[in-house]
C-alpha cells in the first residue's frame, strides 16, 4: 500500500483504537445481551425493530448463541472481502474520524443515530478512530488478527460538514471524488463490490 490515498496520508494505528461507526457498534458492544429478545440495540435506534425481529428469527434457526457477528460472517460480502484481502492484500485504507473519549460524547456520526454512551463509558479515556467507510473491512481485518489498521483521517472536513448541518458520512460517501473511489478500489484485482453482496466471486483464499 502507498503512503497516500486520495491525497490523504495513510496512518497506521493500533487495532484496539479503531471502532465501527454507530450503526454497527453493537458488534463490539456485544450482539446478545441478557434479557434481550433479539440482538442488542440501544433505545431510539432506527434499526431496533429490525434487529430484534431478525435476531429472534436467526437465533431460532441457528441456536440461542447465534449473534450479529455470526450473521455478518455468513454473508457473501464478508466471504468475498476476506478471500480478496487474503489473496491480494488490502487495496485501500479505511476512512476514519478521530474520537476523543469521553470528551466527544456530544458528537455522533452519522447524525440522528443514538450515541452509544454505555459502550463508550466502559472504554478507557483517550483517542480512538471511528470508521466512516470500511466497517466490513475492519471486521475482516480484526478476524485476520491485524494489529495495525491503515486509515485516512477526515476529521477536520467531517466537523465542517457537521457544523453546516450535514451528515459527514453521507458527505463523504456521496462525494464522487471520495467515497465511490474508495468503494471500488479493489476492482482491478477481481473484487467487484456490487456483485460481492449477492454473488460468490470464487476468490481463492491463500
């Protein structure tokens, strides 16, 4: 991997300081909590009903210990990503914003999602990185045992978008010179992102 990506310097950071964005933080917080009928999700989350209903169904099918993480590992996207990274290496860094815990409790990306205060209150104080784009890749890299994660830091521009009342995640993902380029970075090695969600690309693992 080069030293720069999309004109941003690539920074290698300890894996324990890198977390998912709020919509999939429950992977780290614990997919199943005592007393929960489905998968854990904080009150007020737009996905709450979906997570409980999906969790109930899949746990009934696969057993009570079947978690959201297990579900993600069975998806074709995970399988294709893992095989692609094992065969050809990681083709692009993850896109991240800096998160100072607990000082940044009042900031959340994307906007309108609940802040996972219980999760962050149980984390040591200090600097973390929250992934704007590349959550599934982070999941794969953690499973593969990576100790350092390559990121590009978009904190400054994300805060500017936030001040304007815009969702920083959407501003990045839908910018034609940023998000889409990152999304399709691995196409030249045979990883077709859109097909990877629904088609077994038959990428051979090492």
